[in-house]
């Protein structure tokens, strides 16, 4: 066997969403912050993302995280998130998988029954509380960077649908949130392809029509996500709702989505539909659940914001080494439009 490159990968999922973690084989990369390290991967080492996420080694439904040294002394380690078509500043499901992989492989010592860690994402410091039992991480609660609504109940023109009313919010990524019932959607598995096709159209239209520039870091991406939101229900004081997040280039997040949950918390607060400390359970199309709440209020620039806390449980599915044979005709893989919707 002759490999010109090899990386160690801990394969994980949370709520059905595949978020793998690269724990070795990449070393450090330049950058005074993890956000700058993310830009280095994006601008200079994108072949690694392609190697791991494109066929024949990956799939459009996979994400990957690179473990890097932290640049903030408060953090134990940093991580750079790479998805199908972008490098997001933050991802909740990826954060849960990263924390689980680091603790269950011993890269960070596990303390039972609770291990508190701080990791540095491109978005900034993420404080995480992990419940642990018998060497297993049984729950990951992360405190996200502040989330806020750019705009609520604003018009959006979409061919074939006329004028829709949508919300736009930041939860670590920028989302356009659309009411599922108003679009005749039930957010069930059989609708997955229709959700993806409509979701891609929605985010494209929203990005063109609704300004969404982050007030403290204009380099953060604008609207790249669509979140279809189901109706709220309340039982014994607990709010519950279903959602479906469409990830570019047009596939469905299998989990309830951590940044999507954060964005929805911000919109619910802006509309007066949730209080600080109130439990909100978010459910995905496949029925997996994240539990969340608004920890406290704050501000980001001129926007009123919330500090979300989101909890889920991740699972390690495989330990592997991914290698590149220098004679391989597909060193960065390939994409086909039969399962990579836009062919990008």
C-alpha cells in the first residue's frame, strides 16, 4: 500500500446527521484565530474537504470537522467545520459530534458525571457541558454564540408562490425561515426531495431580496440555509415543533439542526412566543430531537439577541483512516447530479 496522504477519522452522527471528526493527519494551519484557520482551509486546502466529502469516499450527506490547536487560551482545542459547499462559522450538530469524539477517544480527559469543556469554533468560543457515564457521553449541551433575528414577517417574492411571509435570523449560520403549513408541507420523510428543491429556491430568493450582513463580522456568510418550521404545540409547559433545514447544494439535515434551533429561538423571542429559560424541543423530519432554551438575553450590534443552549446526544459509528493513493484518478473525488443536486 502506498498513500501520499492519510488522515484519522472518527465517524459520528447526531440525530441521524453524519458529522465526522478528523483527529489526526492535518497538523496545524496558519491563522491567528480559528476563523482565520477556516479561511486558510477554504482558500488553500479545499482539496481535503473534497477528498473526504465527495464520492467515492464521502457523500453529500456528510460533514467533516478538522481538529486544530485553539488560539484562545480559554479553549482546549479548536475545530473547523466543512460541509458540502461551505465552511460555516458554527454548527450545533457538528459541535456535539466533536465534543463526543474528543472525550470518548481520550483527546480531552473525561470526568464523570459531567465534563465541562471550551472549544474554539470559527464563530468564537463555544462552552460545552457533557454528561458522561461509564465512558460514554450521554448528552452534549452547548452554549451557542448569540442568535438574533435580522427581520421577522417580511415579504419574499418566489416564482409560482407569489408573495410569501418569512423570517430571517442568525443562529451561527444565516437562515430564511418559512412556515411549512402555509406552503402545504407536513415535514414528513416522503417530502424530503420536495423540501430540498423548494428550500434551495427559497434561500436563493431570500439572499437576493433580504439583506443579512452580520453586524460584527461582515465576512460571515449571508443567507445560505432554509428552515421550514412546523406549528408550535405546548404540553405541560414544554414547547415542541418540527422543522426541516435544507443544506446546500440541496439536501436535508437529518438532525433538528443546532444553529437552526438557535435561529428559531431568536425568532420565537422576537415574536414574543417564548420566554427566557422555557424549554423548546425541536424535532427533525426523521423524528430525532434536540432540547433547547434561551439562557439569557444580550445584543449583537444593534440587534436584540438571545444566548441559546441546545442539547443532543452523538454516537461514534466507526474509527477509520482515509488515504490517498497517488495514482488514484479521483484525488478530490467527484460529484454527480443524481445525488449531488446542483452538481457543484
